[in-house]
């Protein structure tokens, strides 16, 4: 005899079977884990660039001939790596070398002439000092002689007066009185001659000293002129030496050689003729930056310092090089808010760019991490945006 709802009761009994209850435990654990992940996990929110290109910090440099010269060596080939300051081409110029030899000879001649003038001036100064000493000694001697002569003349004048009194008194003959007068006049004339000689000697000494000083002044003027010429000659020698040194063309920075002019040893080049192109290489942080355009909607979330990933190479090409970077600058907002936002990114230190003849303008793709959100926050933000787009209900 069958009971009503027999099948339903058997189904309920099967559902209450112990083995089926065991499946509820892992299911509950999975549900709890998913709920925990949904509410607490951190998910990156990123934005991808509409377009991005590399911009070289150090652009490729065209190395040219610094002067009219002849090629001596130009042995480096396309793609070779060079260090900063390494000689990449050696040129030579015989006219420059000739001018340098002439300038050095003129400099040596001026030095010799200046040395001779300096010796002449030293001799003139020494002669002036010796003449001053000799004049002092001679003046002293003349003064002593003049004092003796004046003393003798004064004594003779007194003796003449005494003899004149004796002659008037009749105690002395006229001849003796006249002889005493003649002696007094002779001694007086001798003293006057000594005075004139001393004055003439003094004038001669002053004239000789003036001549010496004039010679010294002229020597000083000539010496100043020679020093000016010597300075100009030294500057010319230094300039020509720098020009010759510049004929050893050196790499201004580390890099690789790009396009190279087909020149051989002995080839003549003119000033400004191209020799080779140097492409910068090294760490990406000192070679290139990235300029990217992002959707205008991401402007509010963009911040300087946000991390980013730069994928080098054309879109869809494989393999692509991915380098870490960060936002360095954000362009000011244009008048229209829907315009793309332009950002500048700098590669993280130590990252190396792939070797390329030219990196400037190479396309790439930029992905910037704007923030980190939980899945729950993302769902709520999406629902909020969807709700804001729904039409408002019509009012009765």
C-alpha cells in the first residue's frame, strides 16, 4: 500500500542524508572567502594611454669638423659603443701647426726682448744709485775745498787790511802792500771759482739723474708695450693650441655611433662638415622620458608620483619590453574638460632601454595605476554611475 506523497518524502529523506551535508562545509568556506575577498581585497585601478611616445632627454648629436683639416683616423664603425670623452675621430691641420710655431717663435722673441729690457732697466737703476752715491761724495769734497778756499781768502783779506794800515803808517813798503792785495784777490777768485764749479757740478749731476730717469721711464714704457704684445702672443698660442686639440674629436656623452660620413685617412674636410652621429645610450632615466595622452576622465585621479608601466614597441608586436616608470608632471587642464590629459613620465632609476639607432619619437603604451579599490567599492561606484545615467521617473 503506497502512502500519498511517497516520492516527495523520499526526496526529503535523501536531502537530509549525512553525506550531502558534508558538501555544505567547503561551499560555506568558499562563500566566506569570496565575501572576504570582495570586501577587503585591493585591486589596482589603471588607465591606459590613448597615445604615447618616447622623448629623448639627450638628443642625438651630430659631430662636425671643428676646422678645415685632414682626416687622420676615423676607424669606429656604425653601432659601436663609445664612452664620454673618448676620441672618435682624429684630424690634423698643417696651417694651424705652422701658425702655432710662428706664434711660439714670436712669443720666445718677445720674452728675450723683455728680458733684455729688464736687464737694461736694472743697469740704469743701478747706475742711478751709484751716481747718487758718487755725487754725494763729490759734493762733500767740493764743499770741503770751498770752505778751505773761503777761509784762506778771508785770512788774506784780513792780512791785506792789516798791511794797508801799516802802509798808511809808513811801516810797510808799497810793493809789499800791493803783493798782499794781489794774494787776497787771487784767493778770493779761487773761492769764487770753487763756488761756480760746485754749482756746475750740481747741475751736471741733476741733468745726468734726469737722463737716467728718462731712460728708466722709456724702458718702463717699452716694457709695458712688450708685456702687452707678449700677453697677446700667449693668448694666440693658447687659442691655436686649443684649436689643434679640438681636432681630436671626442664624444660629448656615452652612446653609440649612428650615421657616419664615408671618409678615409687623408680626406679633406671643411669647418662644419658632418663626421658622424652619436646616439645617447645608458640608463633610461638619463636618456629618455615618456609623453603620453590619457583620457580626460582620468584627470581628477592623476597625481605626480603615481607608478606606471611603459610597454615599448608597436602595439601587437612581440616581444615587448616593459619598464617601470612614474608620473613626473601633469599638463594644465585645457578649457574643454573632455580634452585628453598630457602627462610626462620618468623611468625608474637603473632601467635600461633597448639598443636603438634613434629613440626619439618611438611609440609606446603607458598604463598608470590611479588607485587601489576593493571589488565592493568598484561595484558600488559602477552602480552609482549607472544610477546617475538612469532617467528620472516622470512625475504625475
